[in-house]
């Protein structure tokens, strides 16, 4: 991990209509770390990721990615491509698994991608499905394809929005190990939204809690679970209803 | 005698293909980008514009023929072009008639693609144009339908092309106007034969379009 903050949020608020769905006074994400963002459904995790990805500008406040505003209109394409996101409900393209996974490479005009695609498909247990049409896949398999098509472009920052929501335990373990591997070998920074406490404990260097659009606490995973500062965090990690 | 008929038939057939083909290509080049834009953008007045486009699909050909006639007639604003009773005038009338179909059906099919797809492919590194192309590819069934509908409308059009083309032998006569002429002369056998050719042409064009669309997924 590096001491350099590659994502910085200062005084960020985001509104949908008149409802404030996210308030973050200060948050830094450092290069090479895996940060899990915990919180119940509707807490604001997905909104946070969308703002970090640059897909939406915040209603107010400042977000900097690599020292620049991440909104797509403000960034050249080469800078936008440093950040990739896997959505909670991934939309795959009409065609085969291979067609979907190599999509990002085609966008970058990378030829001779067959071996690269095979490698990522094999790592995620999808190689035998490579010629299957995605419409014939299960929800979990589709989620793995979405993850494969994001990983193949080797982003510097990967934003994951509940990527294991539809997976069986073996596939969850596989995804966690692949992400951890990418983090260790390439130094890929990961911001991972989940509502699974144990998943955060397993994979994250730091863990945060969002409740009602507000970052209640963010700290090292060990301290977050063992000595939380905020009473609501303590209640949350103990499985009590805090929302 | 048979040679002369064959030559004339070939001439009519080629002109029909030329007029309809060029009209559909022009409609597609203009209409698909407009349809993509309308289907993927929200702005004030979009609903009203949609209603106008739907209305355009029901434009009576004789009204279109009249308007193009007035525009291109010697005293009209574009009279100087000298296009009245030419193939160009027929193509213009066909473009006006087919454009609402291309725009409207493309717009509807693009609007049916989940809006989040654009953002998801952007997050994978697509430029705005690459993302739009991807969305268009996902909506291609609708776009193919738009082209097939435009082609069908174009092939079967008679009122407007008769008004602005004049059904002049070896000059502006196409299959539909030739059928009308032969019917008025009481030569029903010939009219029916021309009708069969027209149907075969439409069938072949649609098979070609749908074969192109139905290629096995990559």
C-alpha cells in the first residue's frame, strides 16, 4: 500500500431530487488498498461508487481521482480508463461470454486477445462457457462474466458493487481470491461495496460503514471490527439493527 | 418485341431499385442518428417531438407528393434545380415518407435498451461514440425493423412518386406506377406480373436485411 491518496473526497453531498442520499465530509483512498464499504441496502454504497467512478458528478463538494476531477466530461479517455466499475446489476451485451469479456480490449484496439481472454476466463472458472450465449447463463455466471470483463482491462482502481450477491460460497471464495491476487500482484486499488461483514473481514485492508448516506466510520479492518469508535458501528458489527 | 419488353422491364426494375435504395440509404443516414439521439436523451419537448414523428408515419403520400411538387415546381423555392419529374424528385418524396419510420422505430428501440448500459460500457472504457455504437448494436433488432419498414414503404409507394415523377417512360417510370398504367390500360396480366416482381423484390430485400441481422452471435 502507498501513502498517496489516489481518491479524495471533501465535503461531498449528493441529492436525488430534494433527498440527500450521500454525505461524506472527508474520505481518502490510498493506492493499492482494498477498502470495503459496508451498509444495508439503500445506505448509499452504490451512489458512492458511482461518484467515485465519475459516472455522476456530486451535487456539491470535491472528488479527486489521481488529483483530477473524475467526471467523464472533465477527463480525457485515457484517464477515465484507469477506473472501472462492476455494477450490482451488470448488463451484458448480446453475444457470447467471450464476446463480452473481450469487449474492453476491443475498445482499446488490442488485437490477438484470445490468450488473454482465455486466461481470465480460466481464473474465474468460465473457460468451458466461453462460447455460450450470455442470455443462457445463470445470474451468478453473469456476475462472473461482468467481473471478468472488468478485470481484463487491468484497471488501476476497481469499484465493485456487491459483485458476489448471486454467487454460491465456492464462487464467492474464488472471486475474493482473484481480487486479492490482482491487488497483490498489480497493486490494483479496490473499493468494494458489500453487506457481508465476514467478506469485509476476509478481504479488506480498511473497512467503512455507511448508514443513511453518511460515512459513520472508516478504519483498518481489525480496528473496525474489534474496537469500533462509533456506537452504531459497534452495534452493526454485532449484528444489531442500526437502521 | 420481347427484347423491347425485357429492356423496358429491366429499366423499370433498375429505376425502382435505385429510387427506393437511395431513399432508404438517405433516410437511414439521417434518421438513425436522430433516432439514437432522441431515444437516449431527455429534454423538454421530447414527447411533443415523438408525437410529431408518429404523425409523420401516417403522412398521406399524396400530401407529400403535393408538397414536394410545390417546392420543386418552376414557381417554387427550389424550382431552379429543375428536378420536378425526375428521379431526384421521386427520391426526395420517398425520403420524406420513410424518414419518420426510421427515426420513430430507431428511437423506440434505443429507448428500450436499459439506460444504465451506456454508463456501464463507459465505465469499461468506451468513449461516448463507442458507447453509443454499443447501445445501437443492442437495439439492432429495432433498427433492422426500421430499415425493413422503410424499404417496404418505399417499394410500395405510388401516389407521391406519380405526382412528382410523372410516370414518364424510360425516365421516371417505376414498378408501382407501371402497374397503375397497365391496370388503367386493362392489361391485367402484365400488371399482375409486375406486381409479382415487386413482391419478389420486397421479399428478397427483406430476406437480405434479416439474414444480415440474424448472423450467428459472435
